[in-house]
């Protein structure tokens, strides 16, 4: 080590700064900063305990930036806007649901198998990570020993993942359920962010978004660190950014308090401002039937009614929302059929719902 000079460190730094992979991407600023800190720490150790005269890395100067400058995250409202527009691709939607609501690393997500889910106890086991190296699929242990963990899942996410697993043909307990690539996720992040009108964040920032959600829900730093397995120092940085950004938001809300807030403009399919309001009365039975039709269409109630009243075709695109609506309606139909089997009469509204389900199944537009 005593032969390494400051110029050697500078030469190494330039190589790291100029490195580009096959896609033209260099190392991130946070990674470069981490490399420099580790190198400098080794030299400091040699200076302190082994008689090295000075630290050549310190003389060369630092490279990279602190991770706090690059961190970003979505609010819950921003994520829900994003999730709404990627529903047209179920595999994309369910992958992002797991990343956001569970705070997984991408490698952990891509390594998940059906055997990792315990829907009875609403838990998820995380004990492996996926990498693609030299055109081969590699499953390894997680990033650290502590990354082997079992976390709780909310009930709605358990329901969604059961629906997703039911869609996978001949899936085995130890088969990967997300056979997608990181580049696919990056493309979907680009597409969804643009359509939803939310800022584009990194895939890894969904992990930070999950942490910000837990902070807002009132979880302690210790509980969060145990769930996502993160260094306390990094977690404190994220918490600092969260409170700093939210402080600005809270101040803005105080300034706006008492003033009339205008909602975002509601535009029709041709970009024209919907400035008129139409209201009409319906019976409870008619409302129930309208709501069933809206759910099966996958549209908002406003868009569905406008299309029907203007005699336009309602095109149903398969997505998790429509799948869930079909599942719920079919369950209701089954209950009604059981009631009929017990000697009760046929409900005309049941026949209408069955007609809507049949129409949806026959008229659903594929990709």
C-alpha cells in the first residue's frame, strides 16, 4: 500500500468516472461516493495502525455525491395515479404493487415464487435474490443475512396476488412469478409516469416511497428498519428528506387555507374542458345496475355514462380492475343461483347482470 501515490488514485478515479456499460450507462454518483469512502477508509486504517505516512485518497479528493441528493419518492397519491395507468399490463401492475406496498429490492421481487406467500397468515417470505449474469438466470442469497425476513402484507395485496397467481398457467410452487427484466420495469416506469403526469423516479426509489408511506402511517424507525432491512444512517437520511419535503407541503397548505381551491380541469377525450354538470335521479335498483356495468367496463362512472348517452362503443380493456369486478359479480351471481335453487324466484336484475357479464367476456378487447 505504501507504493500507491496520489496520482495512482486520480488515475483510478478517472477510470471509474469514465466507465460505461454496453448501454452507455456509467456508475451512479452514490456508488462512486461509496467506492471512494471505502478506499479512503482503508488508507486511514493503514495510517492509524500500520505506519502509512499519509492517505493518498484524501489528497486526491472525493468523487461522487451523497445519496441524499439523489433520493426521491412518490406520495401515496402519486403512486395510485401511476398504478391506475399501468393496469393495462397485469404483470407490470402486480410487480409495481409488490415493490411499493412491500418495499422490496428489484432482485428480491424477481426471485419471488408462489411458495413465498402465506395468504392465511398474510405474510411474505424474502430469502433470495435474482440476477441475470452472462445470459444466465442466477438465484442467490439476499444482499445481507438480515435481508432474510418475513414481512406482513395488507389484505388487499394478498387478494391481488392470489388473483395474479391464478392467472399464471401451470405455475409450480418454486417457479418465478415475475419472469420480466429490469429494463421492462424501467420502460414501464417511463410509460406510466408520463401518462399519469407524475415525476419520474428510479425503480429503487419505490423502496424509499414505501418507507415514506410507513413514516406517514406512524411506524417507528426501528420497525421500518426491520421491515426493509436498511442501515439506520441511510434510513435517517430518508426520514430527514421526508420531513423536509412535507414541511414545505404543509406550509403551502397553510398559505392556501381559506382560499378557494380549483380542482384540476376535467377534459373529454378530445381535450375539451368539461364545464357543464348533468344530474338525474335513479332508483336504488337502477343505481346498483349502473354501478355493476361501470365496474365491468373498467371506466370511470363519468366516462361510461357519457359514452352510453352519446351512443359510443364501450371498449373493455382487460386489466386487474376488470378482472376483480368480474370475479365479484360472478360471486354475486353464484349466491343468487343458490337462492334460486332453494325454491325462490328468478330476479330480473340478476338476468341483466348476467347479460352484462356475458357481454363483457365476449366483447373484451385483447392486447
